[in-house]
């Protein structure tokens, strides 16, 4: 079953922060985050596995709360290059049935 | 490093025609995937393979076929093309299954297919 992402879209000014959420109705084992720019392929950001760890990638970090079956992606001090659509992908508690969410469109304006 | 290579990049088909989308990877990955992405939408899994000779259906397999005779290649066949198959098709590969490992999927640049 496809995870739910919120918000669907967000507009920021350079330097502002954003949070993108990904939630599932089933128990999760893994959450993947990808960014896709218009007309390009998705690019890997990070993976979080069951265990509630938080990861960081430059000014982009993420958390995974397996009890709440959700993950959040944090973008701090956003840059113009952060614009794009962010997808989460989730694997269930058996590690099977990996599915992508519908995406969150992020626009960073000067 | 080539990574995942898809051909062609663009193609226009007439209704009822058939074609094969090619995908090859040089990373010796066991897992390979085909996704379609409709405008403004997410990625829908068509078929996947866990190794040479093994394929399985994803969420939207109707109208497509795949084969996996080698580790490197995973072609996607469209039979009797329909307008509903107009989409961008992405091939991806991974060292392990996407759902239960810390290994990412590596995507090709996509094939933009229009059926008129």
C-alpha cells in the first residue's frame, strides 16, 4: 500500500527550513528518500532502517519512527538547488513490497 | 562509470505497435526494476527481477512483459501499445532488495514514450 506524503507541495524562500512527512498504514522496515528534478531521474538521498535512527546528508536529514510508521525529511537553510520533487519509498516489516509515495513538490525561490 | 543505461531516450509509437525498451547495468546488481511515471505522479512498479532468470510482477504489469537472461540486461516489452501507456519509463538496479537493505536503487535516465 502506497505511503502518504505531506505536504503535497511547498514553496520556500532561500534560507528557510522545510519538513516533508511520509507515513504508512503498515509496519515499516525501511524508508528511502529520493529527489527528482524536472525531466531527470530520481537521485538517492538516504535510507533509514528499522531502529528509529536519524541520518544526515549535508543540510538534509531524516528521522524514522517505526512505532508511528512514519519518517520525516528535514531540509534546513534551503538552497535553490533543493527544488524538485521528493519521494519516499517504504519497505514493510518483512522487507518486501517496496513502494514509492506520490511525492512532495518543493520550490525554493530566491 | 556507466551505471544504468536505458535506450532509446525518446520514442513515438502508433497504437497497436510493439517495442522493447532496453536497460543494462554494469554494477553487477542482482535486483532490477522497471517503473513508469505519469506526468506529475509518482513511480509505479511494473516488473522486477531478483536475478537472472527470475522475474515477478509489480503493481501495474498489464500490457508489459520482461525477461532477464543475464545479470546485466532487463528489457521491457510493450505489446499492442495503447495511449494509456504514454509515460516515462525508468529502469533501476540495486545490490539488494529495496525493501530490506540499506542499498539504494540506481536509476537510468528514463525513456519518454508517447503513443498516438
